[in-house]
C-alpha cells in the first residue's frame, strides 16, 4: 500500500508576498528561487526511507510538505489517498504522518513528560483512560518507562528527543518522519534514537522517513532519496547510492566511512568491491583478500 | 540555580496533597494567604502554621525543599525586618542607644511580618511543588470557565501559561549562553552608570528575542504536526474531579480559617 506519493511537486517560500497566481509569478523567478523543484517519489507502507542532501537542499521543506504544514505550488502530494491540498482532510493526514523535528527543546509543549506526550492524543479527542495507556505504551516504545513524571528540562538531549518521538507515537501515526532529529545529539544520544527508530520499523512495521546528513544513518534505510538544490538527483538502495562516490562528492555529500575506505583501496588497485556499507562488512572483505 | 526557583520545581511523589484537585489547591492557597494577613494574634498565626504543617506533612515533600523556597526572598525579609525594627515607633522602648530606639511593639510587628512573609512563600511553593504546571493551568482554566460566556479566551490563556512555564528554564539557559558568548567577545556588563549598563543589555536582549521567535515558529510547526486545532474536540488525560480527599482538606482548612476570622472579630470587638 502506498503511504506517501509526491507527483512533480514544486514549492517556493513566498518571500515577496506576491498574491498573483503561481503561473504568472513563475516567469519572474529563476529556477534557483524554488526550494523544491519537480520532485516525484513514492513511499510504501512499512518502508524505511532515508532522504539525504546537503544544507539547504530542501529536505525540511519536503518533510513539511508531507503533512500539510506547507502546500505545493504545483504538483500533488497524496497521503494514503488524500491530497494535502484538501483542507478538510488535513487533520486526518496529520493523524497519519507525524514529524519529529531537529530541536527537542522546541517541540515540547509541557514541562512534565506525561503531559507532553498526552498533548497529541488529547488533540485528536482520545478518551482519558486510553490516553494514559498510550502514554505508557509510547514511553515503552522509546525505552523511557521510568520517566513518566520527570521534568523535561532535567533530561539529556537523547532522552528529550526520545520523548519527542514518544509524543508523536502516542498519536499512533502510520508514518514517522524524522527531520534531522539526531543532528543535535552526541554519538550516544544518536544511537539511542536510531535504535528506537529501527525497532519501530522492524517490529511494528512503522513507515519511517529519516531525513539526515549522516551517511551512516542513511545506510540503515531500505531506500535512499538524494536531494540536491531542490531536485531529486538519485534514488536507490544504500549500496546503489553509495557506489556513486564521485557524484555524491560533486554535490557536497560523502559516503559512509567503510565505503570510502573500500573506494580508496580499489583506486590503489586492490581487488575489492566498493559497495560496502559497514565497517564489519569492510573488515570481512579485507579478510577474504588476505 | 535560578531555574529551580518557583517554577518547574514539581516534586514527583504520590501523596494526599499531590492528589488533591488543582482547583481546590488554588482556592486553598488564596484563602491561606488571606488568612495569613487576617491573623494578628499569635494564636491565629499558630493556626496558620498548623495548616501549613498539615500541608507539608501530607505532601511527603522534603521539609528542606519547602524551607529552601524562602531563599530567593530571604534578603527581602531581612531588609523589611530591619526597617520595621528601626522605624516602628509605637510602644515602650526596650532598647535605645545613639539615635536608635527599638520598642516592644516594633519587635512584635517585625517578627509578625517576617513570619507572615515566610509562610506566604512556603504555602504558595507547596502548591507548585505538589502540582504539575499543566494541572495548575488546567485548574485555572476550569476556575475561569465562567468567563467564556463573555468570550474570554480561557483555553488559550491556559495554554499560553503552560507553554510559558515550559520555556522559562529553556530561555534562562539561553540567556546564560548569550551572556557568556557576549562576554567572550569582550562585552562589559559590570561597569559604568545605569544608562551604560542598560545599554550593555541590548546585545543580550536582541539575540534572545530573535531566538525566542525562532523557537515559537518551530513550536507552532510541532503543535500543528501533533494535530492541535484549538480547544474544540479536545479531551484531557486528567479529568479534574473533586473527591472525598478534597472535601476533607476543605473541611479542615475552612475550620482553621473560621477560627482565625473569629479570633480577628474578637480582637476588633473585645466587648463580644
Ligand atoms: N521559512 C523560510 N523562508 C524562506 N526561505 C526558506 C525558509 N525555509 C527554508 N528556506 C529556503 O529553502 C531552501 C531549502 O531549505 P530547507 O530548510 O528545506 O533545507 P534543508 O535541506 O532542510 O537544509 P538543512 O540541512 O540546513 O536543514 C533553502 O534555500 C532555504 O534558504
Ligand atoms: Mg532542515
């Protein structure tokens, strides 16, 4: 089943306050004014998709288009068969697509963890007892059972971000979008959050869209979509995408450490396949050579 | 340090006082403050102290936590005590040297004021120690509900208060960070006259304001993403409910307050 579909989506931030229809304004602008240009892709239910791109390549804009925080200027976005343009469907769309943003401090509404997680379910009119059960469940999903009554400002960055994820999970969305949700965390906090995301995808079949500029994170996905200056430039499995070392480099991205080492070895004439993703894999391949 | 003061200092244990309805706690605190200022006899003040003692005992909050709440206003208490002591002139002098004269009534008044102020702070911090910010704002929302009839945005006000409480520690941390960053750039906040010092605050206030707007922007995206559409169709995880606990607390408190009022009336009309 198709969860999210982008059809030739174009978007630009309205910096001019121009009220004319987009067709007319189009002529006044160069292509570089667009944050998102003619992007099409489809994400299936249960998939784990990573979106990669350098700063300002349009990743956050794509995320905000997914649940109708922004609307496309041209093209359509379909979420479980509903267009984000239909305002009366927006509530249903947001129930299905939850976004976790970059800074956990700016996503929490309440001081006490349980009150914050309850915010989403309260908004969609869930019964009080069920909300309480959902808070427990969401805390268990992110491995923070003991923190129900904790004050959010006493938590570490990784813990805060896990609470932010729990706050979105409590709405029980079908799709979890993480917009650089690990960018502000240290390696340990990053691992905590990624482990939670992986297990949600594997154990509960949650559709995950992971937006990141860490290559190691992207290599966890089933599929990677690479953006450059608002356009989709590559799409494929991590192996396919990271084998394009030179191209990625030309658009300001790198590849996972292991792939880089393999590539350097290959350039030096070592007979090794360069499509490795993890250091363990690299280690094995090198061992096979010896 | 400063961020532990007054707000967000919720003390997470389960107790009789924690379980009281926030509306009842709010009303009791207001009545308690009124009672403190009605009490002018030692007996009445003792009754107030007894009420406070009950509150602390049944809240399972560490006594040191409650006592510590006085710390931020300790200076104020001492300062006003010194002034009272020196300038309260009625009564018979018990101590006099140089131009200073301290009367018996001055001592009595000073102690009375200091005790009142301390109890006032301890009583109201017992409220924030035993009530989460959301419960507190829910309570206020519910108490102000009659104002909805005149289109007063009660729900919005409660949400704003709750978000403000949530962001106080965040913005304090941010202020510290900006001050340090500006100091590292050679900013000087300590010298100069008042005007110069006020001007020196500008490089702190402007980044703080910009960052607050940025945060507000991101917060609104996060709230939209979590399906917030206003108070319509919204439920609450914790339904406010007045139970037997609240009845008992109200009964005990009102009795003690009745005693204070009778005591006051008798003091005003000794003939009765
Ligand atoms: N609110 C806004 N108003 C105007 N322009 C914006 C706004 N937000 C983003 N842009 C512009 O749109 C383009 C895409 O930004 P976007 O935030 O989607 O990039 P990103 O890939 O998420 O970058 P980053 O890695 O820094 O998060 C950028 O050129 C940016 O300057
Ligand atoms: Mg971004």
